[in-house]
C-alpha cells in the first residue's frame, strides 16, 4: 500500500471515523480505537466499529478537493486511529505526505514529507485487514426517508436534554422520529419518563418518503452520529431501517454519501410511548406568560438547592400556584432556604366555562421546570396547559400574547419550515 495525501486535510476528514472509534462504544470492545484503512485507485476507505455504531467513510478527491489523493499501490491495514491522527497532525498544514506499508512482512507504516524526506514517522500495523470486525448490512429495506441534513441535526439536537438514561426504563433509552407522509410533517420526540420534549416540523421539499413511519434511535450513540452527519458536505441524507427476513433483528443505516453509519443492536419491534394519548386530552386551564419573566424567579428557586438539599434522596420540588383573578403565578420552594417569587401572566383561559379551581396548583421537580425555561426561546411567550394537579403539565414554546386553541408555532427563518416545540413533565404529589 502506498499513496500521497494532504496530511492535515486527511486528519480532519477522518474526524467522524475517529469519533465512532473512540467514543461511547462497548467497554473494552475489540475494535475500539482501531481503523481499517484501504487504498484503492480512486479512493481511500476508512472503517471503524465501536460495538454499537459502525462507520464507513469513502474519501475521494471529488468529495474532498483539498485531500490531493495520489494513488500508487493498493492495500489495507488496521492501525490505532489515535496514533494515526497524531502522526498526521505532526506535519505542517499543507504538507504533501507519503504513506507506505513497508515490505518487511507488512508490519509497519512509514510516513514522510515528500519535500523533506528526512522527516519521517513509523506506525506499527496491528493486524491484517481481513481480521477487522465490521457488521454486514441486513438485506431487507423496511422503511426509508430522505431528509434535509440540517433539519435532522437541528431537531435531534433540540430534544437531547430529554434523553432517558435509566436501564430500568429501556424504552426511554431511545428517541423517536415520527414521519407523516400526507402532512409532510415529522416529529422528534424524547423522554425520561418524567419529562418529554417534542419538536414538530412541517413544510415543503425537505422530506421524501413513500409511507408514514417511525424510527427509533439509541440515545447513547446520538451525539456521535450527529457529529458524523454534521461533517458531510451534502445537503440530504438517507435514513433506512434494514431488517432480516423474520423481522427479529434490525439496523438503522444513515447514508451521507461520503460517510455511511450503521446502528446495530436495536430493539426490533419496540414501541415508543404514545404521546398522543396525553396531548389529545382536554386541557382545562391555559395560561400565556413571557418566558423571559421566569429567568430570575427560577434563579431564586434554584438558590434554595444548597448542599444540604443535594444530600437528600428526594428530588427538589417547586410549588406552582395560579392567582387567576390577579393574573399572577407564584413559585415557592420551602426547604432550609426558602424562596417565594411572583410572575405576571398575560392571559388565561378556563376551558368549557368551568370556574377557576385550586386544583390547577401543582408541585413539580425544579429541575424539569428549569429545563423548560432554559430550552425555550426567550423572545417568545409560552403557553402552559393544565388538566389538574396530578396530571402532567404541557408547555408550548412560540406562544403569542393570547391563549391559543391550537398548538403555538412559528416559521423557522433558517429552514423556511413551520415548527412547534413543546414539553410536558410529571407532577409530584408532595415534596
């Protein structure tokens, strides 16, 4: 094997492979930190697998014009990717670097600056490429969508904070992408069991699919495959669910053209939570309030979470009560330190003409309430929707100044698409 490349450009475009190989894999998995590099006449192929996620990157001068790949002799090697990247970055930017598998039984790679041949590096080859563990793609395509790369990255990133991480609640170890073909609409959804976040996006020309469907993505690998997708130069990605003949095993393949990701070990046939069962319920009380008005009151509530409270096993709770007559919301935290803060609201609405009742007062985990304030857009108002003191609380971003009967939404000027962002979280019976 022998070829030439621009050293630092080669290192940079191997970043997605590096991330898969070195991060969030199965502990002590046999191919962690390894990469298989294959040189062909018109491309370099780099493959890694961390036990959960596999990546195959196809690097060509057409896709990466600054790579300046010059092929001399084909071959494949398995090497430590951390050591490989360090060597590439040890040469000045723009260096034309020659890389050759030396002929002494093919046990090491030699690197040298073409313009200064005395500048060399040697890297041991760990194994023959035939010994690389790499998953084969399942043959049957169950469902497929083509979607704008940036829409997918934005949606998946905005619900990251609601990812579950408890093995005892395995369904929340995944997040869901729901695709509605007829409405040209998608929904990103994630939850922990205590708090759930959703982003609905709809419009024209960002999505192609032949049917409505759902995809489940593993939380642990999401940051990695989002970083890979971010690195691709192409605007569209394909997301494909592959299954075996009896549907007992499934994979998700994300094809970015220059990088292909395979997610394995998925829970085939698992259903995610049906959030519609809650969203479709009649909310008896709705309030619109400026999101920015919550910032300092929440700082006051969080100030009561001192070291003594942190040592307690019970979660910190905040009591939220509504004074409908005076258009106020009161936040109260009653611990060793205490806080009582008031927030004005703009408008309220009691549904079906029922009289206002104190059943609309509730206690929630402070952490959940603070997450909502942190993630919502401070230039908008938010709409709070309540059933009773024991039911989850629904909160919409992008509200106007008046209570809306439908889900508040906005036009995302970057994408040209409509979107609705909302969260619901459970209440506590007592602190």
